[in-house]
C-alpha cells in the first residue's frame, strides 16, 4: 500500500488534474486507514463518542470498506451537522474523499451531497 500511495502521489505531481490517480490515492489511503483495525472495537468507540471526530471518521471508513456506503455517508453528514470549526471541515473533507472512492455519479453520493448541502447551509 505505501508503494501504491507513492506511485499515485508521483502521478499527481506529474499531472495534478489526473482524476484517476486522485481516486486511486483516496482508495489506497482508505485501505491504509482501515488495515488491521478491529471492526467491533471501532464501532464501540464510535457509539460511545458520537462527537469524537476520529472515532466517527474511523467508523465511516470501516463502513465504506464493509459496503455500508449509506451508513458511512450518513454518519459523517450527521457529525458535520452537529459540529463546527476545524472538526466540521475535517469531516467534510473526509466525506468528499469517500465520495470519490465510491464515484461521484453514484446515486448514494448524489443523495448524500444533497443532505450535506442541507446541513452546511
């Protein structure tokens, strides 16, 4: 995974608008963030601390990897709606990253973007 991350970064350095390389980089980073994590422990931490940014990001990542796309998106949209400042922006940025992993044309992404717009504005 580190070698793949390096290759995608290099591709983006050479061609900054390479959408495929950006998506690949986001996919690799998602796999790196979830590698070796215990799903039950991550879920328990997220349930115990609904306003802990890192706990919610971890659960969203695990949900996405596990195929629970809507759950991952809903978790972060809800967090964004409840929080402000730097934590809100960090969660928003991760959500956008996860959108790219799924595919911006995916119906689940489109629906989530609408929900995100409602909590942001």
